[in-house]
C-alpha cells in the first residue's frame, strides 16, 4: 500500500513530539510549537482526530530554574517537571487558542495503564474529549513517577496510547530525518531507510540508543514503539519535526521520514495490553514439554510444566515465561500468586486443591491470557503471536 493510501484512511492519529523538537538550550521553542499547532489545526479541519503526546516539561523547568543540565536525583527531576509542566501546557493553551481550539492536559503513569480498570477509565476519558472536539495533550506524570511505574520514555507511552485510542497512525517527530542504517550524528555515510516492512534483529541493531540532550529515549526507543503499534496493525512514521510543514507533508502522502508498515497479523487489544502495557513482575521457568505445548500447540501453561519461580507477584500480574536455556518465550497473566505456584509447580492440575486447600483454575496461565513473544530466532518481540 502506498503512503498516500495509508494516510488517506486515517481518521485518528497520535502525534508524539520529542524534546529535541520542542526545546532549545534556552527553553521551549515557541516558533516550532506555533508551527506544529497550526499544522494540527489543519489536520482537524480535514476531519482527523488528534491525540498529542508532548515532551518538554523538564526542559521548560530547567529554563525556569536557570539550570543548564538535567539534575541527577529523582526528587530534583520531579520538581523540575512540576515547574515545567505548567509552563508547557500554558504555551499550548495559548497557541491553540489563537485558532479557537480547546485542549486538555492528561498526565499518566504506567500504573494507570497496567491496571485494567484504570486503563479503561483513561481510554473512556480520551474518547470523551475527542467527541467534544478537544485535543488531549498527554505527558508522563514525571512529578510522581518512579522507576517501577515509569513508561521509560514518551515513545513507549505513545505506542500504548495509540493502541488504547485505536488510532490508525502514529507519528513520532524527532530532530533527525528518520531512521538511518547507522547513527547520522557520528557517521557521515549513514543512509536514511525510507520503509521498514518487517522488524528483525538487523533493524534493532541499526537503531541508535544515544539519547538527545534533554530526552530520555533515543532512536532505539522510537523503533521499539513503532514495532509495538505495528503488532496492532497500525503504521507509524518517524520524521524530522523541525522541518516547517512536516505534518502537512506527511498527511499529504509525501515521502517524509521513515514509514514502518503494519504487521500482517495483528494482536487484539487485550493481548496487546498484556504484551506491551503490563510490566512483568516475575519469571516462570518451564520445561521442554511445556515449551512445546505453548509454542507449537497453543496450549495453556499447567503447573506440571513449571520448574522454577522467580520474583514475588500476585494473581493477575504479568510474568515472563522462559525455557531452561533462559530464552524468553512468552508473557502472560497468572491465576495464582508466586508463593502458591512454588507449592504446586511440577504437580498435575488434579493435585492443586489437595496441595493448596483450594483451586482457582487448572491452568497457571490460561491461553487467552498468554502472548508468545519469541519468533524462535532470538529476535524477541519481532513477531508476536496470540
């Protein structure tokens, strides 16, 4: 399918704008924000609903404090984000108000999306705002986030929001022209890759993990985000947000940046949530028989196939499944907490109640709550299967 055909079918898009686009060493880049705002208004006039993922809070906070570098301690970063977030949303309010467009601020942590009820509440809020012709502006809630609940970067957040809102396109605006075969900042012979059809080990090797001055992610995080939305059947584009009129050009079907094609087989919304939103709380090591049953026969995980339990987790948490060689195989939601699984591992399902005094289910992980994350070639999340 051509780019023009892909973008012409888009009715809702997630636009992620990174710190390298929105900021300079002096703070927020008001000219770029104004240009992007005008383009987003043009897209709204075309009938395209927009969800904006915006970095820039910490950069704006640094400017307020007169700091020239990001502080190291978590509390200082959170305080800087608190200072900057109000400045960031005020700039957007003023920019969009010039076009008569209303916006709303939403701050999320991974906990908000890991909990299924809160995930659905956030989803319903976003849909309500869109139905009211309001553009949601989303950022990670850096003022309260800690390592255990952080998305890691807004690239990961944008992928989750794309799935949650059922958007048909994700656009990631950065400060380079797209995805190159090597880091263009240090390699003059780097070549821009215009289209990525399939994700494999070589693609991930090409992605640079070097972050920008103010951002927390690099090209690797953007490619991983593109991979995640691809598994939902959604294309994505990484392009240079500093180029005037970039969004208008992208939605006109022009060859801007790098297009990541959607996967032929897509995960349903629930399994995508399990695979990419639920943070694994532990690991189950399974034997060869259980590995064959899960990987080849699409079976559930029974206690008889478990040989080790690592970590502490509760019923309903996500855990990783690995084989005896420690190769990751799948991720799934457990029906028992870790202490109970340690007691019943290696047993037949009919022996669970006698051992525990109760039985929630015959399976430790039901097939409906299990997603295979290994394509048997060591590529990890390159080809997920339900």
